[in-house]
C-alpha cells in the first residue's frame, strides 16, 4: 500500500535528534497560531489563569519530502510525532501541566510542510488586577519561545494575519463568567545579559468579567440597606425607635459582609474597590448611628437639664433654621412664648389673690366681710394664724412645684427644637455625603466602561 511504502521511505533513515536542515546555516521558521476555546478558571489569590486553547504549529522539514507520482499521488500523510523532529517551543508563563489530551500524530506534506495541531490546557501565571472587581478586565500573556535554540536556529512567525487572530471567537465557549474581548499578537527578540537572542511570540488574551451576578448579589443589597438607613432619619428624633432601627441595620450589614466575604477575591497585592465601598458604607452607617445617639441625647427630657445657651439658640434656632428653610420653626418659639406668658399670668393672679385675702386692700370685700361676720376676738385670731400659715406654705410649695415643672417643660421644648434643627442639619450633610460618594463611584464606573 502507498501509505506504508511512503512511511517506510520517510522514516527508515530519518534522524529525529537533528534539526531537519541540509545546511546548518539555514534557519527553521516555525509559524504558530492559537485560538482560545474556553476560560476555565481565574485564581486571583494565586494569580493563575487556566485557559483551554487550540494550538497550531507549522514548519518545514527538509528530510520529509517525496514525489507524489511515486506513491499513488499522495500529497499528505500523518506520521507519529515521536518519530520526527519537533521544535522545543514552550510557554514561558507555564506554572503547571494541565490535563491536555495527547495527540500522537502530525500531518506532513510532500514539500516537507509539517503541521502540528493539538489542544492544550494552559495554566499560566498572570498579573491579575482586581481593583475594578466585578467590572475588571484582565490582560494575560502567553509567550511562545524556543527554550534552547536561539533565533539563528529557530525563528517564530504568525501563521495568520494579526487582524484575523485578534477578533477570532469562532470556537470560544461564550457561556461562562468571562467574556473574550480580543487576542493581540506581538513578535519580539529576547536576550539575557548580552547572550544570543531568542525569538518570542506573545499573545495577549484580554478577557472581561460579566458583572451581572455580582451586581445582583453584592451591590444591590448594600444599596437597599443604605436607602433604608436614609429613610430611618424620618423617624421622630425624640423617640428611641430610631436608635433600635439604626443598630438593626448595622448588625444586618455586618452579617451581609460576613456572607459576601467568600465571594470577594483575595490577593496580597491589592484590595478591590468594592471592598473599600463596603467599608465606607459601614462607616456611614456608624456615623448615622452616632448622629442618632447625639440627637436622642439632646432631646431626651432630664430634670436637671440646663437652659439652651444663647449662642446655640442664635446659631441653630435662628440662623440655621432660616438657612435650612424649616417651616415650623415659629411654632416652637410661639409655644415657648405662650407658656411663659401663661406662667406669668398665673403668678400675677396668685399674688393679687394673696394680697386681697390677707391685706384686705379691697374696701368692698372688707366691708362685705365685716357686715357678714362679727369681729373675731384676738384669741381666735391667734388660734387660727398657725393653721392659715400652714395652708399658705402648702399652697406656695404647690405653686413652686408647678412653676418648676413648667420651667422643665420649657427647657425640654427648647432642647427638642435644638435637636430637631440639628437633626435636619446633620441629615442633609449625611445625604450630601452619600450622594457625593454615589456620584464618584458612578463616574469611576463610567470611566472604566469607556476605557
């Protein structure tokens, strides 16, 4: 048969240990090509990229030529790869031998063209930048070079045009977490300490992560918790429910961070921006809780609470209230004025009644009393005076207690107004900080998308 005769003709005197050129000055040109089939895994912690590629080599073997007319017009034959010379081309970034299927044969043309086509699982070292996680784009290189032969013996070239290699996604499995953007190719000469130069062919595999899963599972819950924290400011500042609500949110966010800690990539060279985003959100929740505790402390009623200082009243109740456009600021001042007027009126009425009762300065009342009852004796007046003074002391004590309670109420109302104005001021400052933080993150995300 023609195949057996041709195989015996080619391999009977073949020396696979020698570079297949008749003149040793002739350079063996190896054309290489690759197509990315799948992105298997991206290990950010160990900085390892695992890909599955279809790799092709093409070179000319000057000792594997024949005349097709002598062998039944055969122009191509498959030979065992172990029986012929194969260039020692490796990938510099190799860190582990993957589970690649073994292809034992190569195709040989009648002019000596050898085609070596095989799939390779490549586990390579790659400098992974996770700062923009989950909107990150990774650029990993695969450097093909001869490990022993310098450029005068083995030279490398690209099998296809660079434009065809760049956007070739015909065999790529596009269903995983990563999306293949393009594959760039670049040829260069490499030398170490002025030694002989080696030919290198670099392929830059540029991939992008699909962020939908991480957006739904990481960003949206955090955004919802921050929105609920902002809504919590509408609870009354003089109630303790706001503190409980804020503490519950803070605990919920802590549990959320513990759950998503395994999802975030961990490296020793950097921290993803989304991790900083979570820390800042936690800090904002702590600031919000601190502000709530401060406001509750101000508006909480205490018996020994002093009056609002004048500078605080001028700064918050007048200037800040006007600046913040608080509509009901006059209501507090009117209530404070009315309460003071009422207490003053009660005091005047009590004083007038006491003078009229004991001083008998009203002549009509004194005449009416004199006509209705006889003049008491001095002994009766002496006996009734201690009882009367005891009643007067009790009435005075009750009056002082009521005045003190009214004064405490006025102080509590003043501090409530201060707490209300300060709560509005801090809430708007907090809202501005959250909005500025959101706009900054949105701008950075837009810049990354455009880049």
